[in-house]
C-alpha cells in the first residue's frame, strides 16, 4: 500500500534591498499546524509595496506589503473551511483592501498600495491568489510554468504602471488559479525585482539545481542582483515533499468536469498526446499506444465509448482506475499517470505503456511448469495486494495480465474494481467474461474476495492446462458446473499438490475455496519450492514408486522366463 501521507512542504525565502534605499518587499511563509493544514492549507505570499508618504520617506509601501501578507495568514484560519479557498481569502482580504484604499487618500500613506501574490496549498491542490506584477511559478520535470498574469499597462513605456493591486480600487479583484500538485514539485513566488532581471530560462536553470529551498531562493535573489536589478529582489521557493492520499471525492470532482466525447482514432492528437497505434477496441473503451509530445514518454491512453457505456458508468470506471493506481503499491499491479487539470480537456485515462504481451497471447505457445509457476505466483501476489486494501478486481483473466519484455508482470484494467465506500455500477454495466465468473455471481453476487479467487483459479487452470475447468461459457448461456476432472487428466506431468490447489481454487462452493489469496499463494510457493529440489538426488522409489515397482516386476518376469527355458 502506498503511504497515506500528509501535506509536507519545505520552504525557503530570500529578500534583498539591492540598490534601493529601503526594502518595500515583504515575504511570508506559514506552514500551519497539521489541523490547520487539513482545514485550510499552508500559506506563502510575496507583496511589493508602492507609494506611501509617511514623513516623506515612503515607508507606506512597506507597511502596505507587510500588512497584506499578515492579514491573509492571520485571517484565513478563522474562516469556515466549507466555503473554499478563494471565497475564504476574499473574505479576509476585501476588508484590508478597503482600509488600505481609504488610507491611501490620507497624507500619512498617500497612494500606498501593494502587489500581492499568494499560494495556499491544501490537500493535493495549490491555489494562487494574485493582484499586481509579482509572480507565481510552477516547476515540474525540469520545466517552469508561469501561473500568473501581470496587471500592468501593455504599452512598453508604461509596463511599470499597475492597473490592479491591493489599495488601488475600492473593490478587491484577486485572480484565482488552481494547480494540481505532485510530490517533488517546486513552487516559486517572485517580486518584479527578480523576474524583471532574470529570464524564464535562467529561473528554470536555478530551480533545476535542486538544492534546499532556502539555498535556491538565495541563489535566485543573488542572481537577480548580479544581473543588474534596480529594485528590491524577493523570492520564495516551496518544495512539495509529500501529499495526502488521493481521495474519491477529489478524483470524482475532477472527472465530473470533463466531457465524454466519441473516442478518437489512430493518428489523432488529444491534449498533446499523439495516438500512434490502436491497441484494442473493446465493448466499452478504446485503447491506444500514444506519445506524450511534452516529454516524449510512451503511454497507453484509454477512452470511453459513450454510446455503449452510460455517463455515470464511464465516470465511475475512470475514477476507480485512478484511485487504485494511487493507493496500491505493488510491482505486479498496473499504475496510472496523472494528467494536469489545466491540460486535460475530456475524459480519458493515461497509464504507463508496458512493452510485452498479454498472458492470453502467451498461452498460444507451450509453457513449461517452472515458467507457469513463476507467472502464477506473481499474479497471485498482485491479487493479494488488492485484497489487502479491500479492492476487488472483478475482471481477472489472461487478457488483463501483461507479461513485460523485462520479465515483469502487471495486472491491469481496474476500471470495474469494487472499492470501499465508492458508488456501484448499474448491474448491466459490470463487465466480466462469463467463463471467469464464479457461480454465485450468476445469482447476483456483485463480487468479493471469493469470486476474485475463482477467476484467478480459472486463469491458472488455463495457464497450466490450456482449458477452462468447466468448459468455456458463452455470453447469455446458462452455465453448468459439472463434476471436475483433475487438471493432470489434461496434462499428466502436473504434480498432485498443484492438482489439489487448482481444484480448490475453482470450487463451486465458495466456502471450499481458499480463505484468501495468501492461502493460495502459500500453496503455490510451497509447491514451487518442492519442484525446485534436485530430483536426481532422490531415489527412484521415492520419486516414482509405480515406475519402480513396474521395473522390478519386469525384471522378475524376465528372470522367471529365463529360468523356465533352462
């Protein structure tokens, strides 16, 4: 199981006066208590004060900047957590904006105002709140993305003139932008004394150094001053160390906003993914091998078919795959790849592309006992990893098992998995191949550990014999679960212990099956250990007693005939 995790962020900041007489920038980071982080998140903010004439020394700008940052930090946690980050921040900052606007009309703080750019990190999301020309940035996989837009005049000679900031207008206007977070992300806040002197590429390189947040914030400010900055220079760097586990509500919320469109075709491009090759065109979904043109990664992308799968069913299926991929940590279970919320424009799922073949394709060629046992053990470990988290696969079969070219195994296609506290499909939309459905599922059972073990047993039966235990069952036909013949009747070299394990796994009565996947795993691993013993060191009478006594009888018969002849 992947660790549940919590929001953990390492922050660092630097602020230098530079060539100016005083520093009107102000930066603040508040990591918050664990309870505060859960309810409201943690805060980082940069403000760059302008104007203000206390005694003619223009300290009003600095006061405006500092109070703006402190107002958010001190006020946000008093707001109800049910109204959301943007609304909570507006409740705090709007009164401050009105106060500062009024003070700007006095002699003591004439024209005082401040830019304001804040990050509120809550759960697995980052919320950017912004007014003015300070900036927020997002750094991931070596690429830096600007998250804000400067509120300055567009004319080249007037780009230093703000048309929006705190204290300029009676009514507060804060831009809000939301970004999905991932572990190892870096977030950057800068005043214009930094990004006014350093190019996008230079900032990208400095963040790519991956020193501590404090060290890299200092390096960015030093680089800005070294490049000739004529303003105060301030930077905050936040490193995302860990995040809370993905929850059903957050995933479902993200998926609900995505339209369900007709599936694309081979050669099309969707959100920067080039669809290179159609891998399968199933009843409910279409699967492509694709290339992410942003980084060159080869992936697999699955699209729903809205004509055959209801909108609710499609959203449930994709929600399940994301949840399982985020919760299960096993080398034998397929993973998922998160797509940035601002990139994905329609419903689809992205997974790593596993180079290899399905177990179904592998069954077309003969397989020795040792290879079969190795596959069986790894597949059973995959099922055990799911069941440990109360996840029921419900569609275990050779087509959903990938054997990779590097010798690995991945159990895939988790879109119909049954998860705790997650809504169920309509009965007609629970896919499943009839030959792998346990008898009780034909009577209305929606899937549990016992039915998964049955499907696994049928898969292993095919793995070792090439046949179905009760024969192949056609869709819409009434299955008949006749008396079982031992698998060794189809493949005589199968050992007795494997006969027993396979027959128990596909028992018609669920009470007679293994109690859990671990029980089956122990049987397979114990038997495999026996098979690895060097049988040449064991006497023939112990290895094959029947053959031994047949040989003895033959020798005695020859001896008797010879005696009678003489």
